[in-house]
C-alpha cells in the first residue's frame, strides 16, 4: 500500500483528486492544504507527497534554497502536477527535488502510473512536459536575480529589496537591469509579466 500525502490549496480540486486516487486499491490518501501539510505529515507519515505546482501554496512550500517541508515526511519523494507551457514551474519543482512530473492534461491513469513508479524508486516525466523541461534547462536568471525579481513582483521598491536581501540599492538596480536584458523585456513591469507567464516567479 502506497501512503500518499496530497497537498492542494483549492478545496474542490483537493477533494476531486482525493476521490480519484482513493479509487486505486493500492493507494491510501491523506489530503491537506499547504497550511496544514506539516501537521498532517507529522500525524501520519507518507511514502509520497503529491503537489500541484500551480496552486498558491507551492511557492511558499518550495522556496528556492529553503529546506523542503516533505524532507523527512515522505520516504520516496515528491510527485508534482504541472501545466504545460510554464517551464519556470518545472524548474522550481526540480529545485525542490521532485522525482515525478505529470501534466495537468494527462489522463488519470498517467498520474496513478507516476505515483506507483516513484514509490518504487524510479523517476517519471510525462512526455507532454518534455519540451518545457528543455526550456527550463535554459532558464536565463540566476537564483539571486530570481530573488530580486520575486520581491519586485510583490511590489517591493528598490530600497525595500536592498534591505531585504542585504544589498546596496545600486546593486539591486544592476540586477533589475540584467533581468530586463535577459528576459528581453521593455522594462521592469514587462519582465515581471514575462517571468510570471513562464512560471519563473
């Protein structure tokens, strides 16, 4: 029996996924929001964590460079559900050490197959996500530039970004100029739009 911790912030989708997964006789599912995942994982250890990278809680759960909440919670690792056309989300899931990647457009049987294969110690990448993985490998921004851009996307000023990241304001402006150049954007707002569409922030 595979013990699975399903994490999704949308209640309706969480219930639908739980219903789908519990129809499989070899999968035992506990579902939680990103706010409750630590409590549920401590209460009932799982073999796998299943996470939708497109839900709001993913950014909080999988912050780059931070310890992952599923470290020590799941023996076999992390499986993610991802939309096509947003390579940045796949890059972030890879940074979070996901082992299985399933397209949101995949049939339910593919998700079940991915869960079973990762539980057995294999990796799984949905064919529909392969082009996005190639794009994710060419991600133009450094981790520091992503940090700066994420704060800018949240509305932080140059001085606020500098204070948060312990940088000089001139250094922040240099990072923003590099981000605009690397993304082919017209300005900071356009760079945020491009990066959000790709899933980088």
